[in-house]
């Protein structure tokens, strides 16, 4: 064999050279591919002594010694890469046309410049400083477009020849010296980059001409020519016979919109890069065709590619072990180490002139193809291949060579080890199998060793389809356990053979084996276990033949005893010897069993059926691969025979001539565009200007979100909140105040316009506040980006916004995210490839790391996002609610979603014309054509037939009725609907017919043919033909645009449709092309979806279901027969109670409810009459609807004729109304979605003039037989589409697994796919973070066209609302209770002084009654003059057994000075709330502080937890270990900005929600803030507030109320004041100069306001900081004379009220400035839970102290529903039942020593709650009696709002209310001390029958008090009137005794 330019290859040294080259490649650590064949290009004169190894061409043609060689006719493929210039070529074949792909958008295309716009011309670069990397040379390239210039390039020396023209490595490696881009590995890419603009194939030998050198001046100039040839090898270069490339070659992926071409063709037309390369792989080893043989290894590999075609001398011994679990071979491609790769597709055609080696595998950079021998030469097989005759199947082993047939080669990792070939392992494939017999056999690998294949290997396909099914023994124990099996249940080889036979025997004639189906059969067999004794090897042959006998001859068994090769050879020989007449008797499958002497059985399956072998071969190709194959067949002219066949009509006439004859016959007349029969003609000019007078009723643009969309949006929001609350700190919602977004969509212009339209209609830009109302319409397109070459620029701008706006939450929405998930590493984007763009964008580090960016991936087929390596957590998936579960809740007029499952179930409706159809007549025609044209891909044949069918249908309905019987009834019905409906409409509306043609070339062909036929038949104004290409805008003729504008009333003449929805009502054929449907929404006028081209090439779930998803839409519920709704009712018994009127009656259906025919399609009977076949439904028309205003403004229509309808917001526009009358009389009627449970985003419609019921019917989908079988309901032995591999980019992780739970919801399916699928190597998730998915990524999945766009736009809206809500707070908005009006005349005007005057304040009377609304249900306090409302009868009563009354709140926006809870984070105050590392907890010091409390009469020990940073506020002993005091400033300190008063905040149960972060409220100023917490809550508060000072109360107060905290704060503060006075007195400071004030503030104070006089006599309220409020109060003159200062409570009415007194003497609470010196003798009641502040204020006032309220300041208090005493649940001490029982207030007390249920609650709490609720029973005379209040001595207890209390202090010199003349209705003595004496009580008068209530700590104190006070003199007591709180004795209950006044 010859080598084209490097001499001859010495075959005797082949093994050594090959071994050494591969070993060197494996040992290399470099990133560049290592040369494999460098040492094989040897000097020709080295072999002068080995003439027998180098045979001249003529000598070879004469020598034919059968004793030494087996002569095989071998055709050659010309090598375009290694050819010389055309003028030097000896070939007479025409040059191969070269189609250069278009350059990327935006690239420079000027000659002499690279695509980056840099000048490469030598004249410009001569004096430039060029950096040349080591090992590179500067060379000059010639461009045919500018021959006068030389372009400067940098090329790796290794790929250039030496001075003798030899030793140039194959391939290319170069850099661009202009823009500096490096790493061009293919000359085709490089030539595109430097804009060579070639018309022929790019070749480095032709276009790299000169070396470039520097002259004496240092300038770069032209040097010597590059010597690409050697004169000694010229005679060998003339043997090329043909320039035709390998038929497996393919064009650039850009021809078909390829975005996922990860499987390169074995021999592309150029050295373009394969889109997927294994890292570290080196050059391939099958470059030269002289390769005698190669033997692959048994080394298991993990790649994802198949080995569908076996090279000439390829031994596939180890193939069964080299396959991934998904059945795709990885024969020689283990990841990262093996330098070999595998071919990409298993279907190619071989014609005369093709080389058998053209199917060799490719890897990395494609191998260079060398010239081979002339077709007439006979090429000998290498001497190592022993010649043998044809092997008979039953021949025993004959000789030592055959005895080695079953030996396995040594397994060496990644290294191919050539071994001697034995005779029994060699199979020679007969010539012309495909040409002569129309069959390309497919070999299904089973178990055992496959032979070498020689000869015409292009006609054999090796498929690993079922090989994984036989690998049960490789399963680990964990997988077996998950399947409920053990290792002893695994099947024997004999059982697997029999199961295979059973499976093949039951397959239909139009079925092919499916891996997933057979795997389930194997699994069931394992689970069932053996039913009898195991099958022995001896029994296997006759059992196998018996199994095959039931197949009727479709399956045969062939048993051999030597090797599988014998059986394969015999089967192929039998096939080649079969006459054409006997071919119909050939079996479809031959199962070959090899029973060796060792007892181990081997087997494989040879598929010989014409349909089965073709379908299996085509199913092995990926979508990219078969589209490339179709492109190749079209470009190379292989379809010429088929095209010539279809130039004639079915009647034999020339179609073009017939059409021309019809055109001439009608002259200038055309069919009337609308409102006329097909036989009515008018002049073409008149037709062009014919515009409908009025359009149909259109929709308005009113946007509406419907219940399912809102539910999904809320689920998404809930999940975002869950991420924020997860504790992982992945998302901090508290820091964001805005929402922004960007939507990524697949590269479809229509989809971009559609999404932009949704954004405009929804108004989301305005709602989010990111665009003005005036600009929102124009700027909507900025928020939608196509995943094309421009995405990087837009994403960079978007990411800049993300970084520049840290307080904006950005949402990156990846819509239709399943479309392109190829890894960015598997392809080259910068050189024009589009694959991997989504990966580069969505998975780039910037997106993954941005903490203010959420990624939302939206998909209707999310399976490829749900593999084991998924980047999305299962918790972050949101699935669309199941439509079936809610259909029973919808009314018959509501629209419900009709999806994939419903189409499958529709076949059970029992109607004559199902909506899911298979055109059997079309399938029969296809089958006949497939047998005639075995070389062509079936989609090519189907496309040509489909074009002819539509063309002849147009002719049959207009000019050639005789063709009706030759058009399938289904096609005729669809075309008849298309043509006839506009004729019956005065508007010209009609149906849309969608034809899916994946190949762009075939789609263009279909468009051209149909337009040509339409125009010649005069139908050009009747309907439109559009090409729906993702890469192009919609192009519509002018007259159709005018019609659309007329319907919309649009006056803008420049408007054109941009989306398919804009074509609503237009009669048209849309030919939708592209690799995948990309999510475009079609109008409701779409009636038919022709999917007859979608066949066995679509054998993954996503690929198949997304095609049928085009037909999914919303339909009227009443049109669904009862069979569907009844099923859902049976599942939900509650729905069975619904009235039968909700379901449509039989006469409502436009279908014949007959028994369905045996065939699935009733439209395929013998007659062509549509009436007979019941297919035509042209009388049913979908009413069109409007889209967004096409003219840029709202549609203007007459209000009397246009109904008001709400436009839905969903992916699929709901189908419009339909009626059984013609369109001209049809009118929409009411279809309002009044039911809140309407399942779809439905539309509400008002009825215009007529009242026909609106009915929306499902679209009709016409499928191929293969697709129909998978989508039909599951029957025994027929799998559904849900059982297929979910996506081509993933693979099954195990050969055996449970069935897919397709009957369950999306969550269950997700868990299944996450367990049983794994991402392939080219998948973007291949190296995904398995243990830790991305925390800020969500997945929204829902059926196609269900409304996902509207859902995620609504999600953005409510997300923004929630963020704003986080920046808002609910504060109490309550007006104060009625004040004493008589005092208001005495107050100074509002323009009074800023600070109060002590004397003026003393003159004010203290208002005894609390006016805050939180005391609304508390007892009023008696005063001399009572307000009007309080002097009357108060009838309100608080029922504590019911829920507490809801107080009025209002939501306000947080200001800069707000207090925050633990969820707030920002850069300024992070030290307040962010947890510190555990190692820093030791920075906090614990200090005990002990003092003696006179009130408690004992020492009290408190604990301080002080962070190191706060120790400066305290005084420690000299040793630093003992806390001595807390520093206090002086009264005379005037330092500005200094806060004098320490702030104490008592808090309980609110470590998260308490507003304890006052950093902003204090304007960041230094201050002392101390949290007072209970001992058991200390760890929680320390966790959330690690930088705060904590004051921990003693354990004795763990069950106490807030009174104890206030008591301890005041006691501690006074003791500290004394300590500070002593300390500072030693420093010369007067004792009275030490600051005596503290601030006591609740943990719910959020905002502070200041009031200023405003216009119109009103006041203005503005937010101020807490710092300014406190500093203002601290600056009050003579401040030390005030006991307490405080603020008023805010209410919304403050600003509208007239200005009042600036200062008041009244009750103070919530936030007070407390003088601990003056109030030394006034204490808080440490036992109290409620009203402790009122009690303290009354005590302080009675002591003559001044309480002053600053009315110009107000405080807002946040409503916090948890914490405080709100969480205190009163329950029984011993729970006898688990269900909590509500305890009523009367049970809070009981008789002493009674057996009543005791309660687990503090005694004081029970007492206060009892008095609050039941005091009307204790003091019946006081009920609603303000004239006779209850006298309460030294305490204020809340007796309920109906009982008035008169507070009197027993202290000497106290200030009390004037009680002269007041007769009291009761007396309350609560824990009275020694100041209460009997003489005091005798001063008061009581009503007869008045009630006395004495409360004491124990029974003994109770009796002593009664005796001491001599109460028995005037009060009558009974033993039964003694009570106690319902506590057990260890809880120290309180006791009280009641008596009646005598």
C-alpha cells in the first residue's frame, strides 16, 4: 500500500513502530497530542532490499497468488487533505465543492485581516515586532482573493516538512500573529480565522507557500518555498482514482443549526475539529490505509461514543467490555489515558469508489487521508491474515490455528497489542451487500469474542444496543439490593439467550429492539427467579430452536462450535447467495450461538431485516449526526435518483409540466383569497389588494395571572425563602431592596420576540421599578438574550451590573434550559461553534460565586438536569401542579390543559377520528420507498414523499381531481381544511398547519416546492407558506401582513409579525425546522401538527416528547369525553358527587363516538374520500385572538363590537372559540373563568352579538408509526416514551433498574433520574458538584405550553414585593384613648419651648388613666374628673378563652434610623449581628456582680457577659478579674455625640426577632447597650448577638415576667450609681454630679419620629434617630429633677391632629429615661407579667415625683407575634392525653387542697389572667359602675375593662386622689405590706355587699393579714371563699380570700 508523500511504510516493522509510537504518546505529559505515526514515515530507499514489501502498482495488478493472499476488491477514497494543487493532480474527477460556513456575527471579513480585525499582510507586518513561540516558524500564506499579498502566520515546525519534503506531521498547529489567538489545531479553522475565503478544500500544502525570514534591515520578507513534495515519491502520488470523500463525512454543524454536535464524523470533509475530544488523547492510528489489522482490548472504558461501523481490519474482541452502560461503545477511548477514540455514527453508505477504510475511527484532530489504490487494483491482505475458505457453521475445529479462536488477548491499559490472526476469527464481508440486497446488516453484540472483519466493512454496523442487558453480573451489591435482588438471582448465559430469542420473536414487523424494554424483561426474569432446573449448554441449541419456531421464520438460530465468526460468516454468505426473489423469506434476526468445548456459550444477533437493520443503524446516530448525514446526501447528489422519481406525479405525469400547464390555463387569475370557493377566480391585482372590511373580535392586552401560575410563583418564592433560611448563608434576603433579571433563551429570533412580548404585557418592568412607564415598552428587549455569539457581550454587561449593585437581587432565568447542555470544554465557541454557550454562561465562576444572583432554570423536559451530577438540589425543584388532580374542580366551560398524557389517553375515547393519529397509508408508501433506496436516510425519503403528498393534495383539490385517490386521506383532509375554511369566512381567517422538518435543507426544499406549487395553482393569496427557522425572522408576503394589520385595526404600515402568535387566524403552512423545537408558542388557530418525519431517530424521551409537545394547549373541559374525567373521579371519590351537567353531552362533541377501528387511524381506508374516512373537520374552526399590540400601542377597536377579554399569560395561547357553523357566522361566546379552580390560565370573554358556546378543541397530531407506538397507551409488551433514555446527553447508570415512575409526579421522576442516570462526558454537568449542588439555583419544570413564562414573571413580581416587605414593618397604629378634655385649655401652644420647665410641669395634673391602646382592655383608673368615655358604662370585656383581639397595624417603610432584628445584614453593622467564629467566643468575659437588695432582703448575684470590645465601659479591679462598676458620665459633660445613659433592653423569646440592633438608630455613635436575658436563654442570645453585653438574670427568675427584669435593672442601676459616686468622689467629683439616668427600652421599638409645625395647622412627622431623641431629652434643663421622661406612641392620625401641649404628665412606657436616684424608693413589682409600667407610674406619681412626656417625639412599635409572654401556653401539669386541651380562665384558680387539674404556669401569671377575665364575678357591684370603683391599695392590677380601680398609696406623705364622698364597691389587698394598717382602711366607705379580696403568698400570711387588719369587723368571710391559683405546692401558689361587706 502506498504512502502519499513520505515514502513507503515497511509493513514488516509495523507492529514495533505502532507499539513504540503509542507507548511514547502515553508516556508524554504534554498537553499537545503526541505524534503517533512519526516513525512510520520512512525513507523509501531504506527498503530497497525488501522489494516484496513494496509492490509497484502494475505488479500488484498482475500478481494474484491465492496461496499467499486473499484478494479483495477494495475501493479507495481520495484524500483531499493530502492532494496537491489542482494543476498537479492526476485525477480526472471533478474537484470537491467546498462550502465554507458563515463567519460568526460581528467578525471582520476583510481580505488580509483576521476575524478580530488585525492586519496580517506582509507589507504591514514587515517592520512589526512579532513574538514567535518556541518551536514555531513564521510562514506566508496565499489567499486567492488577494494574490498580490502574503499573509503572515505562525506554524508549529513539527507540522512543516524538512528540506527534503518529508517528516511533516499530519494535522496542523498554528497561531494568529495579528490578534494573538493561539491553539488553532485545524487548518480549516485557521483559514477561516485569517479570511482566506477559499472555494476549495483548505489544505496547508496548497496555501502555506513560503518561509518568512528577516533581511539585513531586520524587516520580514519572503523566504524559500516550503517543500511539500519529494521527486522520489511523485510516482506514488498518482494512484488516486477518485475525489469523492467518504460517505460518512459530513458538513459543518452550522448547516442544520447544529448546537450539540458532540459526535464527529469519522472523516469530515475538512480538518475541522470534532466537537468532543478526550483530554490527553493523541492522534489516531487508523490514518494510513496500509494498516493490516488492529486488535482492540478488553479494557473497560467509560466514554460515551459508539462503534457502529468496523474498520477494514478491526478486531472487536474486547468490544463487549468496552461499552458504557448506555449502550454506546467506547471501544478504544478510556478517559484521559487512551490515545484512541471511536467513530461517531453507525450509518453510512458505500458506493463505487468508497474506501472500506473510510469508516475507520477518528479521535482528536482528524487523521489525514492518504491516497490509496486505483479501484481496479486488488489489494492483498497482510501476510499475517491466514487465507481460509468460507466457514461452515457446524465445522469442528480444524487445526491448531482454529483452536486458538476463543483465546482472549492480554489486557494492557490503553495500548493496542497486535496479535497473530487465526483462521477461525476472520470474517470477510461480501461485496455489495447494500447495493445488491438492500440490507446493511447490524450486529448486536451479545457475549463472547467477535472476529476480525475484512473486506466491505462499510456494509456492516456493529451495535452495542443490548450489550449492557447482559452485564448483570457486573452489578454491585448495593445496586442489587436496591432492586430487591441478590447475586444468586443473576441469570445464566443460557437463560439470557432464551430471553433474547423470546423478545425478538414477539417483535412486530415494524418494531425494533429497545434497550429499555429488554432490560425490564431481564429484570423481571431475575426477580421471578428460576421456574425450573437450569438450562445446560447441551440443551440450549434445541431449546433455542424451539423458541425461534414460534416467530414464523422472522427469527432463526445458528449454532456453531468454533467461534462466533463462523456463524457470522455463514449468515453473511447465505445473505449474499440469496436471490432477489428469495429475499422476502430471509429472517429478520439470526441469533448465533457458539457452543465451545469448554462449556461456555457465546452469542450475538445479526439483524438482516431491511426495516429493522436500517432503523437500528439510524437510531444509533445522534440528532447532529443524522442531520449531517442528510446534509451530505443532499449536497453530494445522492438523492438524485429519489428526486427524479418525485418529478412525476402518482399518475406518471411530469409534475412541473403539469403545474405550468395549470398556470397557463388560469392566466392572470388566482383563487379568491377569502369568502369564495376554490373554483372562484379573480384577477391577481385585485386579489393582492383585497383586504377584509372588519377583523374578528380580538383580545385586549390586559394581563392576567391565573391560579396555577400564581401557585407555582409562590412555590418558587417559598423555595427562595427556604434557601435564605437554610443556615448555609447562601442567600441573605435582608440586604436586597430591588430585583433585576435577565432571561436566556435558545437561539431563536421568534422566541426572543415572544418572551419580550410577555414582558411587555405583564408590566413586570414597571412593577419592579427598573424601567419608567414611558420606556418599558422600548426597553423590554434588553432583558432577553439569545444564546448565540452575542451572548458573551450582553452577559458581561449583566455581570457588571451584578457586581456594581450588591443590594439588588438579580435573577438569571435560563428558559428551555434542556436545549443546550453541552459542556463548554467539548467544543470551540470562539471559532463559530455554538455548542456549550449555556454552560459558559450559566456555569461560569462569576455566576456561581455571585451572592446576589439567583439562577432559575426553566424546562418542560428537565430530565437532563436531573442526573447524578445535577447542579440543582432536589429541594430547589418546583414542579407544575398536576393538572389531572384539579380537573374535576373546573366547570365545563373552563379551559384545562391538554398535554402529552392526555393525547395518549385520547385513544381510549372511542372516536372515529382520534386527535393522535398515525397515517398508515403514508407509512406503507414510505416502506416501499425505503426498500428501493437503501442508501438514503429514511428522513430524506420521508421528506420527499411528504412534499409530494402536499403538492398532489393541492393539485387534487384545485386542478387535478384524479389525484385524490393517490393522496393519503389524512394529508387530503388537512389541506382541504387549509384551503376551504378561508373561503367561508368574510375575514379570511383559517387554520395553521405545522409541518415539522428538522433538516434545514429539507425544510427549504419543502418551502420552495410548496410555494412553487401554490403559486402555479393560483393559491398564493389563499394561504401562506412560511419557513420557521430559529435563525431567521418570520418572513411573510406583503398582502398577508396587510390582512393581519386589518384584523388588528393597526394603522402602522411598517408592522410585521414577529411571533407565531402574531399569525393568529392566518391560513398558512409553517414548516418548522431546526434540531429541536425551542419553546415557541403557536396561535390557537393551529389545528394540525404534522410530525410524520419524526421516526426511529428520536428514541430518547426528550427528543420524542418535545416534538409532540408542539400540539399541547388548553382546551374547553366539556369537549373532553367522559372517559377522561370519569377516571379522575374514580380516583377522587369526592368529585363523583358533582352534577352530570358539568360534562359535555355527546352532541357537544364534533367527533363520531363510534367503536374505534382496529387500525389506529380511520383515515387510511382504501377510498380517498374525506367524507367516507371521517377525517375532515373543516367545519370546525378556531377563532383567532389578538396578541400584544403589533403597532406598539393598544389595539383601537369599536367598543360596541370588540368584547373585553382578559389575555392569559402563559407559554401557550389558549385556543380560541370554535363553533360548528362556518366562520362567517361564528361568534365567540362566554367562556369566563369564573371558577377559581380553573386549571389553566383561562380567558374570560364577554359575548358579543351571538350566544354560541365557545369550545376549544385539542390540536390534531399526525405521527409516524414509530412515534405513534411509543405514545399510544401502554399495552402488554409495548413501552411508552417515558421508559426511554431521558436525554441523549445522559446515560443509564445501571443496566438493570426499576421501571420509570411515569405515572407519578415530577418530584418522584426527578428522584428516579437522579439515582439511575449519569451525565455523559460532553454534558455540562459531567464534572458537576455531586455532594454540594449550587445553593442559589432553582429548577422550574412544567409541561410544554402550560404557562411557565407567566409563572416566573409573576415570581419576579412577588419576589420584589417580598423584598420590599422585608424593608417594611408592621407597626401599631392606634389612636390614644380619650384624654381629659378639661386639661387641654391649660396647655401651652405647640410652638412652645423645646424642653420642659420644671415648674410648669409641676403645675400639670398627672393623668392617672393610661391612654395607650394596649391598655384598652385594662381597668381604668379612677380620678377626680373622669373623661366622658370613661365616666360612662364600659361594656367591653376581653375573653381570654378566645384568641386575643387583633390590634390595628400599618405597614411602614424602614428608615435609615430603624432598629433591626438578627436577620438584618449590611456592611455598616455586620459586627452587630454576624456570628463570630467559635474560636473568638473566648473573647467574651464572664463577670459576676453581687449586691444586696433591700426589697428582696438578700444578696443578688447577676452575671455580665462582656465582649472584649465593650470592656472600656466597665471598671475592673487592678487584677482585672473582678467587675467593680459600670462607668457613668457626669451631669456636666457636654461632649457632643456622646450618649450618657446606658440602654437596658429586657427581652425574652426574641433572640432572632427582637429589634436589638440599634446601630443605625444610634447613627453609628458609641453607646452602651445591655440586653437583659433569662439564664436559660443566655446561649441563644449569645449566639445571635455575640457582640452585645448580656446581663443574665438569676435562675430564680427563669419563670418570672417582665416585672422581674425591670426590677433587677433598676436595683442594679441604683447600686451601680452608688458605686460610681463613691469611685468618682475619690477623684474629686461631687456625688450629685454623677449621671443618675438609664434608658429602659422594649425590644419592639423600631422607629422614632419628630413632629414639627406644618402648614394648614397640621403637624409634619419626620423620621429621626434614637440618638437624637435621647440626646434631646438628656439635654433637658434641670434634668435631675425629673423622675421619668418618655415619648408618646405614634399613630397615623398624629399628622392630622391639631398641635397639642408639647409636654404632659402621664403614664410612660415602652421607652423611658429613668432617674434611678429619685426613684430609689419606688420599685417595679418583680412578680408582675402585665401592667407593671402602669403600676410603677402610679407609685412614682403618688410619691410626688415628676413624670414628663415629650409630645413632639413619638415612637413606633413593631408588631412581633412571638416572644414575651405571648408564647406562654397554659396547660395541665400532667398531660393525660396527647391532644392539648384549652384551659378556660375559671380553671386558673381552685379551692385549696382540691383535686382539680393543676396547671403548669407561674402562680402570678395565673392570678393576673384570672383577675383580668373573671373579676366581674369577684366584684359584681363594680361591674360597669364608674361611680363606685374598686379600691386597690399600693398596687394596680388589671381587673378587666368593666371594673374601675381607684389607686391609693398607703405610704405617708403620698399624693392620692381625692376620695372624699366616694363609696367603693370592693377592696383589693394584694400582697400588702406593713404600711397598710386597719386605721387606713377605716377611712374608706364601701357599699353594702361590696367584695373584699385579700391576696397573699401563703395561707398562713393570708390569715395573719386578716387578723392584723381587723377585717372580720366589717367583712364577712366563709370557708368556701378561700382560693388558690391552680398550681401544685412546689410551684408556690398564691392564695386569696374573698368576703362581703356587712
